[in-house]
């Protein structure tokens, strides 16, 4: 018996020894024999992952194998072909794989590593993925033009069917002012259009995520870009990158200037009072400066620090000359007269922002901790003047009125903090949790004057108004993804947010406070099924409670000219919406398609209410709309031939309102469509031709016909693709215009805006090993 127990103990000890063996090795580039850091390595047995690790800065790895048998060691690294080794463990000795060579599927272009040519668009469970060309030659306009339902207006604002779109970089908020313009395309792996943004972004309906290359070899690299166009505009950009094994530093300077003229006409009938016909010439002068410096340091293969400093300046000047004919409605007292009006609106914004990031990647694949700390200060100065002279046609009198002047100063501080943790329980299940806090502190000082011909100032109205404003938001979020064995993926998430928004307002006649406290609880869920290599289906549901915007809540806001005054409403409530989306996608060699249907319901929708007082239109906000929207969408990407493709996309939907102003229709079918032709010629030339059409859309107060037109872009590479030159035309046929109708209980208005054709030409040049 004693011998038997001794034998059993020996066997147990031997077995325990066998179950703790180390496997080591080094991963190198097959061609250069350089060490490859951060290569993902998985130890797999019977289709189950036993252990995961990554290589260090020297390409070395070590992990433990427990138990006997055959194991598959898999090596994966972006830009390289996957590799695997099969090892057999049958004794207690440690093992070494020696050198593991990975074969690159990338080509190195004089210092910049870029991926081999791939399919331009890929349908995914989360949405769509648009790849950057193998040489980084695609520009962001190429990609955005092919995205269904995505539009960029003349101010550069991105939206999807009128709803907010959040811009992310590697799934996180960017510290850049405009990442769509300021990130060099050579650094971008792909751009994703996500059906549903991550859980923490409560107000956005969709997201554009810029995914950067993991192994881009910038080395010492610089790029300059110069662009000019008509109407008067220019843009310049300088970016410099320097990096080594642990440090990476980038500097980016961007300046953008445009002077765009607009011609406008309007017809307004004030019920029971008068009719006004206006012709108007506007000129918007917009100058923006942006300086960004970012430095990052990898303390280890799993610990990364980054510091970003950013300065932005905006100089905006809007001038307008109006000629307005006024006729009284009373036929016995028409009193015809002309108003000649000069409007000047100048704004200057200076903003400084600092952000610190710490990312911790654990040894287990996918586990990571992300932290963000951001602080910014902003100054806002506004000068607003309106001079109106009147000519009475009945007796020839000409009256010169005093100018109205508004001065506004609005300093702001913003504090932001984010902590996010990603934990994969196994290769099929991942949980993301985190919290965010955002604090906005703002003080506004406003002064109102009449200005006489001699330049003297006389207080008008309330004379002054001072506002202390606080917006404090704290949220916690969680998202869980699970992949079943039958290619069925389930994802669910939730965010809980508390917003405290208060203001203290003081003027000559009054002193009052506003106090808002909003609780938000937003769940979402999606189910994705991959039927085979070509077909995939998706069901997505989301519920969103959106807090009113700062502008809508602020009862003193007035950033427009004195003839159109916007007043916020501090009594606004949460706007609630839910959306259900069904889609089916097919991916093939020649044609890729996505077909979908959706239903959206909005309760307590925030809309404006318009009133008039003499020449001036006043608007405020109210929770007055319940709306139902149902429709469908399609996307077709057709590879006509090698280097030639056509993209079709569109939406057809119906908005149904519970109530609208006067006798406006309660529902209307709407359509927007886009077709894009892309081609490459002679390996150097690229052509993009995009046509888009938008039908009339409806709102609580009226209708709007958005801009439609045709855009053209032609580009060419020079000097072995170090340089690129291009010419682009926005609105080739001069059809881009807006037509808006607005109704209220006491007036109706039609407004037409004619937008100019914009022509731009530019050149960019890259320098390596500077």
C-alpha cells in the first residue's frame, strides 16, 4: 500500500510538471529579418484558445502550455500573412520555436508602409468598412461620397438623414478639431460606417470610425499640402512625424480660409400686418487656424502614454446687404416703403486644449484599460451690428435710423474624463465597461447699444445681460458581445447618464435662475447572422433619450443677426426616440449590396416656435412633436471592370407627425439618393463623379428642399507618388440651392438660397527621412 501511494504521488508530481512548460521564440520579418513587436500569438487546442500573448519590442515571446497533446500556435499581425506552427508536448522540457518568419503582404514605399490592394468596401456585422487604397491615395471625400445616407454640408458638418453622426478615431473621440481632414491618409487602414455608435455616445444615431494602421512605418516623415480655389479660398497643411521604437511625435499645422458669396430672396407675409419681399447678398468670410502637437511613449509593449496639445482659432465675418419692399395688408393704408439694411456679424473664437491618454494592454489578448483626461479653455467674442434706413415711396421721405449693436464675450472651460475597460472572457465573449464625466463652465457678458451717426453709444433694451452657465454630465456604460458557434453574434449595451444644467441670469430689470436635472437610460441590442461567405443579416434596436442642446436650453442665446433672435427654453424635457433596423447584405466579387428597412419613433421632439415683433422674427423651442418614421434603404457597389466601380445608394421614408402648424400635411414621403463613379486610369489618374438628389423634407414648421447637384474630382500622382495634384468642382452644373418654407401662427415665409459653384485645385508632397 505504501508503495502504491508513493507511485501515485510521483505520477501526480510528474503530471503537474508536464502541465507547466514554457514556449519561447522570436518573430521576425521574412525579408528584412527585423524584429516585429506587438504580434498577436494564440495557442489553440481543439478549436479552443488556451493562451494568448504578444511579442515585446525585440519580437520575443514567452507563454506557458499546460498539458500534453498537439497545439496550434497562430501568429497574426496586420500587414502580414497569418502563420501557424503545430507543436506536440509529450515531456516536461521547455520548448523553443526559434525564429518565426512572417511574410509581408505590404510594400514599403520610401518610408511609408502601406497595405496591398484590397476590396474597396466590405460589409460587416456592425455596418460597412471602406478601405484606403494601397498607396494611401484615396482622400476622405472619395470615401464619404460612397457612404449611404451621409452628407457633408457647406460648413463641413456631417449628418445622416438630418441626425447626428459622431466621428471616432480607433473607436474613441479624437483630440483633433477635424479628424476627417487632418489625419494623413497614409496612416489610415480603413474608415467604418457603424450602424450604431458605441454605447457611451448617447445622442448620435450613427458613427464614422477612422481606424489607423497598427504598423505604419512613418519613421521621419513630413507632408505639405496647398490648395486654392474660387470663390476666394485657400488651404494649407504641414504635418511632421518622427518616431523610433518607443517615442512617436507628430506636429500638424492647418490654415483654411474661404470667402463665399450667397444670393438670397425671401417672401414673408405677416398675417393682418404687411408683406415683405427681400433681395439679399451675403458674404461669409471664414478663417480657421489649427495647431496640434502629439507625443506618445510606449513604456512597454503593453503600456502607452500620449499627450496632445491643440490650439484653434476661428475668425468669422458675415456681411449682408438687404433691400426690402414692405406693403401693408390694409388696402386703404398700403404705405409702401423700402428698407435698406446693412448687417455685420463678426465672431472670434480662441480655444486651447490639452489631453492625456494612458492605454494599458494586458497580456491576455483583448484586455485593455483606456483613460482620457481633457481640459480646454475657450474665448468667444462677437460684434453684431444692424443699420436700417427707410425710404417712404408715398411722400419721398428718407429716414436714417440709428444702428443696433450687440457685444458679447463668452469665456468657457471644459473638463472631460473617461475610463474604459475591455475584458474578453474568451475568444467569443467580450465586455466593455466605463464611465465618462464632462463639465462645462461658461460666463457670458452681453451689452446692447444704439449707435448714432457721430459714433456715440446709447444703451438699448436691457442694456446688459450676464449669465453664469454650468453643464455637468456623468455617465456609466456597458456593452457585451457574444459570438455563437453558428456565426450568430449578439450585442447589447446600456448607458445611464445624469445631466445637471443650471444658469444664473442678471440684467437691468431681472435676476433669475434656471435649474435642469436630466436622467438618461439608453439600452440597445443587435443580432447578426452570417449565413455563408456571401450573405449576412442584421437586426438592431436602440432607445435614446436625448438631453436638449445647450443652445435650446439657454434663454439668452442670440448668435444670429438682430432680425432673427433665438431664445432658448429652460423648461425643455428629454426627447425620446427608438429605432428598429433590419438589413441583409451580400458580398461578391463584382457586386456588393445592402438592403434594409427601418422604423423610428420620436416622442417629445424638440422643434422651434416662431413669432414676430415688427421686423424681427423670434423663435424658441418646445417639446411639441411626436413623429413616426418608416422606410427603407439600399446600397449597391458594382465593380464594372478593373479600376472602375459605380456606387448607388438611397433612402425612401415617410415622416408622420402627430400635429403641424395650420393646415400643413401630417405626413410626406421623402427620398434621397446618390450615385458615384470612381475610376483609375494609367495607374496615376483618379476620377470621381458624384451626383446626389434630395427631395423636399418636412418639419413641424414647414418644408425644406436641400441642395442637390453633381461633384467632380480628378487627381494625379507625380514623382513616384511622392506628390499628388488635384482639381475638384463642387456643383458642376450650378444647381445647388436651398428652398425653405416656414409657417407660424402669425406669419409665413419662403426663403431661397443660391449656392455658388466651388472649384479647388491643390498639391501635396511627402518627404521621407527628414
